[in-house]
C-alpha cells in the first residue's frame, strides 16, 4: 500500500505533466485533462492499435455515447499521467472503462 506522501507526489507529478501539456497549447482556459474539449482530446488522447480495438469493442458492447467516449478518453489520459506514461496504454483504458457508472436495469 502506498503512503500518503507517495500518493501526493504522484498526484503532483501528474498535475505538472498536465500543466506542461496545456501551457504550450495556447489554451489558457485548460488547466487539466478534465477541461479538455474534443480538439484537445483528439490531440492528447491518441490510442495505439490495441487501445483502439478495445475502445471499439467497448463502444459496441456498452453502447457508449460520444460524451461517454470522451469522458473515458480523458480519464484514460489521467490514469496514464499518474502512471508516468506518455501514451495511453490498453491497461489505462481498461481501468477507465471499469470506473464507468453502472446503469441499473429493471
């Protein structure tokens, strides 16, 4: 189990990555991944082939809306940042998909 100090350091490192990413982008209103709009998502949330296949399957099986798709990509980018990864890996995407709210039927 990580100590609070270790977690705090990882969070600060992820914030620094995001701040650096958006400071050079000319979008002064974007501070963190959650603030990204579609253009920034396309620019900063590119998926490798394996991730694209996983996302296509998730879109079909979970019947995701465009809004949910973008939310998952932003969360995947944040998970990758916390892991110190430049690219969004399939594991980051899978983790983001697990956090999706479950809709109760019945």
